[in-house]
């Protein structure tokens, strides 16, 4: 641009968001300790990686084939997706107002009080630790399937647990290197997931000589659960999409490492769910159309139905290649889940909620990483998987623990926001007049899911088929209640001495996110919900 005198005028540089982010965090009661190295795409990539269409959808694919079959997998995925989006959008609106690593429990404290915050935090932590266990144990099973194709190795519970321990250790070690590596790996993970899904869907569409008809994919019902009530079996089959689309709170937990977090974290939550729902649906459909022998898929020597579909439809060479694509995607997902859980532990310990909080809240001076929190996360995750040595339902139980931890933790801040409208002022990203209807749909859905996955999954109930989810959740809640009685004196969430929102001044005009997303609607000044906000 030139002035009338012919001299060149420099375009104004976009304002540095770091100071604004630090002021926002300080207004919420915290000082900036972690490095803000994640941009909007990095934050979105982190949640996309944790949701991981190559993890949740494929790890529970065999469970879905037994609990309702193809029809329940496809229709369940299509039905659950919009409900999860409602919960994600409602949570994103609150995240925009309170962008802290504590995420859900901090929101619950500001909107409901200490007791709500305490239980929300522990439920969220249970979900994250269960998520690490489910994810990394799933990597062990897929690695064993690849080893079976490569060397004829037959996995045992002991060998799977050993592989699982190695995966946990690798994820812990990588998480000690700091936010710069995290930014790279989460971005790589997003592209790997999307490109890998395209490769798998394309290969399963073009290579096999035979495909199942649409009637099989959308109407074939299978019940190998032992229960005689089809409706109950169909409801059990919902575990696949609910687990597969969980983990989007990662964007909130990484908000203290994200630039312009009030907008970027909220968008990361919603966009990660939307993209995962679409891509995951295509991946599941491609797998079901490529099934060659249903019985062989469920009982093949690999022990992993997805691997058996690849083997039957594509041959050994392509099957091994695609399994490696999936294993890498799952490994990147596990890395991000560990990062999210460690930040949650760090934040919870920072507020004095954990036994030995002084140790778990320590941050490395060199890398600004809560290293002790990382090791605690993987240590507890290892303990959660120990029942796999004797229980055939251990994996589905761990995934159910994750869901039962995540889902109510997501819903509690939304419920409190609906009950206490006077305590909440929307942030830059908001739903406007759609906030209450979307919020109530989200809360009712979360309540139903939380009860459903405490119920038994197989019949008859024996020592080996017993689902220990309700026992694990009950023990966790009992310990949480006991610690509340004895340790709550050390629990202090900043800002609790003042009205919930009176001490914060965040611009709620959508002009604030023009630097984050150029296609955003700016300066609306209304409470309309704009699709461009998403």
C-alpha cells in the first residue's frame, strides 16, 4: 500500500495474542506457566487425535459386530453423532468463557461450587485415565494382530500386557519433550488420520472383488451377547460411537498452551467431533461393505476383526500395510491422550485436589512439562488394565469406564450453566438463542448414556464375563467422597472469593476471532448462532 507521497506504508501486524491470553488466564486466577506453542489448528488436531477415528471406531469394531452387528454399528453411528455434537457445542460455549487446563472442573466450580467441581474433576480424570488404558491396550492388540500376520505370533494375555507396558512407557517418554514436539505430533496426527482414512476407504472400495450388499450393511442384526432382548442389545451397541467420539475436552485441557484460546479451544472441540463423525462413518461403512465371511471375521486367528477383513479382502501384503497405518495413527492418538490426562492431573494438583498435590503439580523448568503428572497418568492406566490377565471383557470394561467418567463430567458444567443462567456470561464463541435447547438435549443424552454403560454387557454373568465397570466406578467415587471429607481443606480453585463472572472482562464480540479464522462472521453484535462460529 502506498501513500500519496509514494512511500510504502506497512500493513499493521496482527496483535500478539500472548499478552491477551495471559491476562485472561490471570483474570481466571492463574499465572502463565506452560508455553503457548499451539495454534488453532494444533488445538483442533489434538482433539481430533484423541477422538481418533482409527482408534475408537476400530478398537470396538469387534464389540459392535457382536452387539447388534452391522445395522447397529451404522445406524447407531448416524444417530449418536448429532447428540455428541450437541454436548460438544454446549461444552465449547463454556470453554470459550473459561479457557484453563483444568477445563471441566474449573467450569463446575465457577458455575456450581466446590462440591460440584470436586466430583466433576474426579470423573473427568477417571475418563482420561480409562481413555489411556483403552487406547494403549488397543494398540497392543493391533500390534499383536500385525505380528500374527508377519511371524505367526499368537498373542496371550501376558504378552499383550507386556506390549501395553512398552507403549505406555513410550508415550510417557515422548510427553517429556515439551509443547514444541506436541504441536508437531498433533498436527502430524491430524493429517495422518485423515489421509489414512482416505487410503483405507479407497483401498477397501477399489480392491476387493466382492462387496456386501447395502441390505447387509444397514439391516444385518447379530446378537452374540447372550441377552435375549434386541432393544437392550442395540443399546449396548451404542458403546462404540459414544466411546469413539469422546475425548474432545482435550482442546480445553490444552487451552493454556494455545494462542487465542477463548476461540481456538471452543472451535477445536466442535470441529474435531464434526470431522470425526463424518470420516468415521465412511470408514465404518467401507469396512462393513468389505466383509467377506462374517463368521471368520469374528473368530479369525489375528483376534482383531479389522485385521481379518483386511486379510480376507486384500491379501496378506496389503493387510499388513494398512494395519501399520492404523497402528501409527493409534500411537499418535495415545500420545495426545497421555498429554491431555497429564495436564488435567497438573491442573487438579495445582488446585490441591490430589493426594500429594505438591509433587504432581511440579513443572520442568527446561521444557515446561508436568513430568511427574505424566508418569502418574501412565502408572494408573497400567493398573486399570491388569484385569485383562483373567477377564475376557476387560477391554470393553475399560472403555465403558472411560465413557462413564467422561460423559457426566462433560454434562455437569452444561447442567450448571442451564440452572444458573445469572452466573454465566458467554465468551467470544457462543450458541446464542440455541444455547438452552442444545444444552438440555446434551444433558438428557449424557444422563442416559452414563446409566446404560454401567449395566452388564454379556450373559450369563460369570467370573470371566463379569463387567467390572460399575465396581471400578463405585470404588473411584467412594475414594473421591472419602478424600472430599479428609482433603478438601487443601482444595482451592482461584476466583472462588468473588462472583463467578464479575472479575473477568472478555470481549464477547465475534470481532475477536478474525485473526484466528478469516471466514468468521465479524461484528454481528447479536445473539444469533452463526454456523461460521463453528
